[in-house]
């Protein structure tokens, strides 16, 4: 078996092999999530997940058939001791030790890049969770996945919730936009992203530091990969500053789904039901523009009581739990990547 690095931007065959293995495992690995379309997967492997340096590797057997692969992300702005590993083994080739070999390879690459811990994000109860635990990784705080199903009663529910919340939000005005954030709001959108710093997160994980430029890059990358981005913000009329923001994406290949991104309220503006109001606003906006959307998916740290209360009011139902696992890779001898293939099963 061979493990070879490839460039996802130029090697479409290797990229497609990784996609097909991911897709084949989807019903078991992510039972209540819509599968990714190829374009979305390719975008994520080529340049999604931010601008961090990345390595893509494909493992093939003696006949040249793909058996597994991974994408290694090396954050370069914060979490500089960590590397994130997205590892997949073809479902037909699982439980034969290949995952362990690829993980060791990935850890070797991460260690060479100066990293001391490897992270991976998986659903509780999935093969990935069993694998991470067996590898000696530590599970972080659970992220509860919730789904809102749009039905005939949704518009009336949104109207009633809005009427109840609006009296608490006097002095704020909702704004919305489609696509990248207009230049005039960029700095403030970065500030609202910064408010996520006090959302619950795993030990040892540093929050992202947001700048206007980083917001622009992240949003542009989504648009470049065919996603539609909806934003609803609440502006504090007296200061003219943005106080709250929510963003949702949709993509053409999964027309019945919308995916919640950030929802945050700046600390000085909490208690005005702005989180609920911006979410009501964005659900209404997506429903009006994309009537095919039937489900909104969101994920929140289990301890994020305020956000969860908002989601429950809106009718979100709990799906699965996801969490990030961290594996300490400091001080392990680590296989020399060049020596690995000989040792593979
Ligand atoms: C997780 C994954 C990479 C494991 O690949 P694999 O080749 O089957 O892993 P290994 O054969 O090396 O398994 C090593 C050990 O992990 C544990 N493990 C692996 N799959 C498991 C499962 N389905 N349930 C429980 N434990 C499991 C076992 O302890 C296993 O040893 P054993 O088979 O001797 O009992 C594979 O299932 C996969 O691609 N999943 C989807 C993507 C994913 O979750 N990636 C992990 C990101 S951290």
C-alpha cells in the first residue's frame, strides 16, 4: 500500500477518490445529515476551512485502488500547536488497521510541522468516535445538532415569536443582505464574530481572532464555492453599531437544507431578544427566497443555554451529538513517513 500526497487543486482523480470514500461512508458516519455534493467537498478540500496550510494524502492498495485518505489542516493564525485531521477509510476496508496506520502517518506530518496535538470532529456513536477513543484521544464538549423542519405552522410560529420579542428590542433595527457583507459593515461583522470568543469551547482551544479581512476572505471563499450566504443583523440605532448577527448558507446540491453559521449578540446588547429576532429574520428570508428549503440545521455546544433556548422556541429538534477529539502527539516517536509504506498491512 502507498500513501501519497496530492494537490486537491490539480489532482481531480485523487480528490474524487477521497470524495467517493467519504460519500460511501456517509449513511453510517453522518446518519442524519445530508450528504455533501462533490463540488462542496472539493471546495472544502481545495481551499475551504479558512486559509490554513493543508496537506491532502491518498492511500492506495497494491492494485492501485484507493483505500483511504486524509486532509490535514495546519492553523496559522491561532491554535498553532494543533493540527486538524479529516481522515477517511473506505467502508469496505474498515476494521483492518488502515485507519490506525493513516492516523500515525498524519500525526507524523503534523509533528514535522511542529504540532503537538491532533484534532478530529466526529459524531458520537459513529465509527470515528470509537476509533478516536481507541487511539487515546480525549473527547471535548458535545455539540448538539438540531434540525428545524419547516411545515405549514412555521410562518405563524415565527410571526407570534417576533411579536412577543419585538417589545424587548426597541431601539434596534434589523438589516439583511445576501452574499458578502457590504464594506461598510465588515469591521462590525468582525466584532460580532469576535463575540463568539465567550461561547463554550474545548479546553486548550483558542477562539478565532476576526478581522474585516478575514471575514471577507471566509465569505468570498463560500461564494466562490457556490454557496449562497444570507445575513441578518440587528443595528443599535443610537450608536449605529451592529449588535447582533446571524448567517445561514444554502447550496444548490442540497436544495432542501439550510445550514446555520454564526449567531452572536455583542455582550452589551444581550437581553433584548436580538438572537431570537435575527434568527426569525434569517429563517423568513431563506424561506422567501428558497421555498425548496425544508430543514435548517444548527449545532450548539451543549452548555450554550441561551442559544439552545432560542432554538427550542423556534422548534428545532435534537439530532445527534458531535464533538472534537484531541490526541496528544508530542513526544511520540512517530513513524518516518518514508518508512511507513513498508509497515502497512
Ligand atoms: C474512523 C475510521 C477512520 C477508522 O478506520 P479503520 O481503518 O476502520 O480503523 P482501524 O481498523 O485502524 O481501527 C482501530 C481501532 O479503532 C476502533 N474502532 C474503529 N472503528 C470502530 C467502530 N466502528 N466502532 C468501535 N470502535 C472502532 C477499534 O478499537 C479498532 O480496533 P479493532 O478493530 O482491533 O477493534 C473509519 O471508520 C472512517 O473513515 N470513518 C469516517 C470518518 C471519520 O470518522 N474519521 C475519523 C476522524 S478523527
